[in-house]
């Protein structure tokens, strides 16, 4: 599987909502995902972000539905000074199809790697140099370690970024 980060169209959002609802059922979708999909629908104005967070889809090549979504904030300048832009990957939400992390670890790592690669491309546009993701739980920290290992082994990623684990943080430095 080769995932990529892309802007969300209303059709992609609609098809993904239908697919995710089929996985979990109507009631669970309403309680677990309805608010997320409503939020996403209001955060896809890529032409005029004004420093607000935007939603992006993480899609497996050739598919017409998202396997995950990323919430990204990107600004041209921060701190009132021209220090370059700031790009943050705030959240990654993964399809309920992969909720059993142990059974889908490689797919989840692929989704996170695609989100990070996509954020790296966005950060080049506003001259950001560092992206950080915090491992709040032991399982997320283990996942971040897997992402770090995967990105270290990927020659294409190595040309664009370096990664390291610092405490509970995965730190990604843009070259």
C-alpha cells in the first residue's frame, strides 16, 4: 500500500463517510465520527486558510476513499517575526477498519508516514524546518518509533528529512 496526503473534495468526503459508516454501523458512526466529518467539511478551504487548521485526506493509491485524515496548521510566518513558517501535524485520524492496531500496524504506519511526508511538502512552501509529533501513550510512542524506523529506511524520505526520537517526541527536520 502506498498512501498519499491530498486535499479533500466534497465527493471524497461523501464516499469516505459512506464507507466508514458501513464498517462501524450507523449508530456508532453517529457517536464516533459524525462530528469529525462535519468538522472536516468546514475545514477544506485550501485557497484561504488564514492560519486555521485544515483537513487533508490520506488515501491509498488508486482508491476513492480516505484511509485517514490529518489536521494540519500551516502559517507563512510566526511569532510576529519573519522566522519562516510553522507547520504542525495536530492529529491523524485512521479509518475504523484499522482500529485493531496490532493487526494493522503496517497500514497505520503507512498512513502516518504519508501524513508526515505531506506535511513536509507543505512545510517547504512556508519554509518550516521542524515538525514534531508527541507520543501521548505507550502504543502511540511505539507507533512513532515504527514510523521513525520506516522513514529512516526510505531513501526518498532521507533526501527530504531526518528523523529522531527525543524522549516521547518524534522530531522531523526538513532539509
